[in-house]
């Protein structure tokens, strides 16, 4: 697994998909999640759309630098993302973050906009009042540390129940496989609690989102039990020119059935950025229809399109 050392001396483990000459797309993971949670198949879909996809382990998880003393904030994690992109000479990048990764992506876009070509925010928030699953996360973090691989995998699968979708069966076989891979890479789980502290140590940043000046798409499910979908409507109101898509029946996960739609939404947003760079930027909405959504009931997403222009 490739590694990069940041100017601050931290080690960041990463992996890429697609041609290095293609426009870069950075995928940022959520709380306690290793980069392999961005499934290989999903990364290959994005690479096939013409992107150089980069996924990495956030600090304190997986194979990246461990910080046993803690003491960092979300903005420090955003700095890690910037350092990775700088070290790979892969910026400005299309930045996509899910959950906590979406918070990191917001801070990167606000504080270091030169690294961001477009922004994809997946079931995330800028206001911790929307973190409605705090008790579910706390239960997971406070559970006794697993003693072996079997306990680790069982605990991981059980913890992911809180992320389940209403209308899509959770892929527990994949989650068990993922848990086993995570255990093989790095079975330590103490970093997640320090990441929680990093979230709460970050000063409120919602008022700064009006400074974001790149095409942005916000994606969430209406059955998320960890982050209230209302958070996505807030992001939509706060980020100028943004687009919002709420996927019926999706929870705090990316069900395989929804991948074509999610990839389409992200890709369209990236193309908005490319058109803007070419001087042909149009802020008018591109509708998402049921034909774009390969769900079991073939339902369209509800799309809100911003009336604001830059």
C-alpha cells in the first residue's frame, strides 16, 4: 500500500484507481472507517467515468499515522487531505466526503479552496445538532475491545446496523468481509474516539460555508438514523449554487443498487466544474429522473435545485 509523508511528518496511506492523467477525485471516509470502506467496485465505476480516484486512511485509522495523544481537530484532518493532494500533485481535485469525511471536505473547501475543484457531500452535516444517532455511535465506541478476529468482525457488523437503509437490505456478507479486511490491516479501534473529539473540538463552521465557490452536490437518504436528512437541506441553503438530492429509503450507507445514481450525481457535478473552468458554466439544474435510478421500485430522487448563481 503506497504511503506519503506530509510536511508535518505524518504518514498517510492511500490507494488510487484509474489513469493518473485523469482529473483527480479524492474520497474521504467517515468516523473510524478505513479507506477500503469505499468499495473497490464503486471506485472502479468512478474511474471508468474518467477520474483518477484517490482513497486514503484518515489519521488514527487503518495504516495512516496514529495519534494516541489526540489533541487534533477536524481542520487538522482537512490539512492531511490537502497535504496528500499536494504530495501527489493531484489538485485541484473533485472532493467527495461521506459523514465525518463530508465535514472534512467542507473545511478543506472553505480554508484551502485551491485544492478543491468540486464538492460532493454525502449524508453529512455542518451542525452537530443534526447528529441524531449520537447514542448509537457512543454505544459502539464504548463497547469492550474485541479480543480476536471473530469478535472484531461480529462487533463491526453489529455496529453497522445503525447505518442500515429502510428500503435496501444491508449487505452483511460484504460487511463481514470488510470487517475481516480491516482487522488484517489494523485491528485497533481507539482512534475513532479521538476522531469524535476532533469533531467536537472544531469551532462552528456553518457560517463559513457561504465562502464555498465550487459546484457542490449534496446527497443523503431519507431514512438515515445517524445524521438527520434535515442537515442536507441546511447545507443546500448555506452553500451557494449547490444542488440537493434526497434518495428515498437510503440510510447512512451506499447500497449497491444506488451506486449508478450516486455516481451520476457526482459525475454531473464534476462536469459542472469542468464547464465552469472552460468558461461555459451554467447554474441551471439538470433533472434526475427515475430512469437514472436502478432501485427496486425505480423511484426518482427528490431534487432541489438552487436558484442562486455565483
